[in-house]
C-alpha cells in the first residue's frame, strides 16, 4: 500500500514538472487552445493578468 502511494506521488511530481510556468508564452498558448468552458476560475484570472494585460518589460 505504501509503495503504491509512493509511486503515485512520484508520478504526480513528474507530471507537474512538465507543465509550463503560469504566465509564460507557452502557457498562454496552451490555454488559448483549451476550450474556455474547461478553464478554472484561477486559469481565467491568470490568463487575463499574464496574457491579455501583459506589460512587456
């Protein structure tokens, strides 16, 4: 049982490490291709903040 939990945790950590950073250009592109109905409230807020109202520094 503990081994299964450890494997599940390791898999989750590996998959999380593959996601682009919130607000990066790749993240914005991925969200643009995702159906709007599937967005979470946090994704919508972050998309507006980082992708629409981006201040190019």
